C-alpha cells in the first residue's frame, strides 16, 4: 500500500524567503508523485508531477521538487515566497495501473509580509 | 476548454436522507474519480470510473455509490446520511486511467448534514 507523510501541518515564511514543504512517501512499487495546491473554497490545482523521467521537476508558479529514491522524499521548494503562495499544499502518490491518489495530510503555508 | 464542473456547489441535508452529487468532466476525459475531504481525515479516495466501469474503490461503506454515463458524466450517491458525511466532495477527471495521468479537480460540492 502507498502512503504519504507531510512533515509540518503549518509552515510560515517571510515574503521573499525560501519555501520548503516536506513530503515523504512509502510505496512498494515505483510511484508517481504529485504536488497539488488548494486555495480557500476551491478545488485542487496541480503544481507538478514526477513520472519517472527527470528527478528534478519544475512546475507552475516557480515551484520545483526533487525526487530522491534513497530518501523516499519529494520535497517542494520555491526560492522566493510571494504573498499569493499562501494556500494549502498536498503531496500525493499513485501507482501504475491505478488512477487513485493517496494524499498526505496537507501543509498550510502562511506568508508573512 | 471548460474545466470540471460540479453541481450543486452547496447542499444541506438531514440525517437519514440521501443525496446525489453530479460531476461533468473535461471534454474528452473518460476517467472520473471522487474524493472526500474533511478536516479530520483529509483527502480520501472514494472511487474511480472509466468508460462507465468502476475501476478502483476506496475504503468507504456501501452507502457511498457512484455511476458514470456514456458521456463520461458521473454521479455520486450517499444514502442514509450521517453527520460524519459532512465534507467537501471533490470530483477529478483525467484522460486515461493509469497512475501517471494528471487529474483535474472541480471546485467541489460542500455537503452539510444536520
């Protein structure tokens, strides 16, 4: 079975600072990994995904994530936080042949002016 | 291209009633998945339909059911509502039914059970 752990339910950074949201996964088979963002009263929007090609994945809005198999991690980063990045972020895993996402508990990102 | 639409956006029901939620996927998408989002349990997979067949099912009781029509539109039904069914129900569509397909989410239907 697959599972995802997001370290830190709340992360607060200053505007312009580095954003680092942590995600560790567990999977017995090669996983596909995703980061989604959710703004208040909205659905989820895909930021980026890892599907076994390049291990460093670039997404929208300046976000990127690196797949590290040895650490079973897929941390999300952004060099410089913007006020509009304040939202909830979800890491998710799926496997080949199963269109089923298993989500982490989410990390609420707050940006301080 | 229009996104995933869900109707209604808000719904208030009482315990014991049943409810039907609707989801229209992005044109050309044949896979529709449903998720339940609650503060306590987070995002949980309910089921996935592809070409009118249920392909995957999460760990929810039989009160939760769904179906997909030939035009890929999907409905989800919850019978004998319980207070704990209060949640945001999200529908997602994708072109295929393999794990690497991106899922596009709708805005959700917020169900409140009184």
